């Protein structure tokens, strides 16, 4: 199956294994922010968390920046 998408603004290749499963997301609900960050660090969000950690010191700000791409 071709997972590449082309549009007028560029191309995107979707990696289905990068999506977080429903059970994984539910497991985050009862955790503290620092523990959520540690769990997400084990996923494809690792690089985004590293980049966000350079410009933010708040655990919550790091997660928001990493997840939203801000």
C-alpha cells in the first residue's frame, strides 16, 4: 500500500506505526505530566521532546510544543 500523499502544498508520507494506540493514550490519563513525558519519549515523539526541551523548561510546555509542533 502506498502511504505517500501529495497535495498542492507538498508531500507527506504517513508512518502508521507512529500513531499512538487507544490503549496507550488511555494509559496516560492517570499519570503525572513528567511521567507522560517519559512515556512519550519512548515513541516517535522523542525527537520533538528533545527539540522542545532546548527552548522550554516547563514539563507541560515541552509536551505541548512536542505534540503540536509549535
